C-alpha cells in the first residue's frame, strides 16, 4: 500500500478560503440559505467553513445542521456488520430555503442521493447545492456534480482518498492511497 499527499494543510486552508468566498458570492448574507454537513465526515468541513465565514468574513447568522444518511442509503442492508448511525442535528426548517450539502469527498454520488431523500423530512428546499473538498470525477454512479469543489482528483477504483482534519486526526492533510 502506498500513499501520496494530495493536499497539505496550507493548500487546504487556501481552498477553504476560496470555498467560503464562493459561498458568499452566491448567498450574500445567508438569510435564505442553510448549510448541512453530511455525517460523519462532512461535519468537519462544514464547521471549518462556518468558522471562516463568521471569523474572517463577519457573517454571523448562519444556520448549520448535521444530517445522518445511514438508513437512507440504498446499500444499508447489504453489509455484514451492524450499522452505527450518527445523530442528525437540524433545528431549523428547510422549507423554501437554499440548502448547501457539505461533504469531504464526492465519490459515487450515492451519499448525496441519500441526503436528498433524508432532507425531505425537514421540509422542501427551494434549491439544493453541493460543496465538496474532493471531487473524484471518474467514479460517479449517479449524475450528481458539485456546485463548489476544492480539488478535482482523477483516482481509479483501487485508490482511496483519505481526508484528515485536525479535529479527528491531529493534522489537516489529504492522501491518495493506492491499495
């Protein structure tokens, strides 16, 4: 097994600032927009972006939630080990709001498809967008594309993208791992 660094901490920081600026361009004051981190790994990215928007760009009224998609996945009954669900934490209605899903890696598109189903429990959004740190564009099973992407990666099927955040792994770094 070999690994190659795709993004360093400095590159991740630059990308996060760019993504935050793109969100501001499209959503201005976020009065009609909610951000939803896809559990579990999208929450780290969502928290970072909200922190940047508040601390660096002075946008304080941002609604942030976390969405668990475990039991909305089309493959949740196919595994041999018991599933461990995360908690959904959405304390707002998404009815007629612009929802921005946030996840670390867009791979097959199945997680986002599940998120589209799961979010309906909280209302009918007026629009849904997708923000992802890594877009594995050649691995898509569904016609889902990000509106905001940090980096596009051409990884083949026996390669895996691993995103490490300070909050869960002690450092910000993204690896491409060849099995």
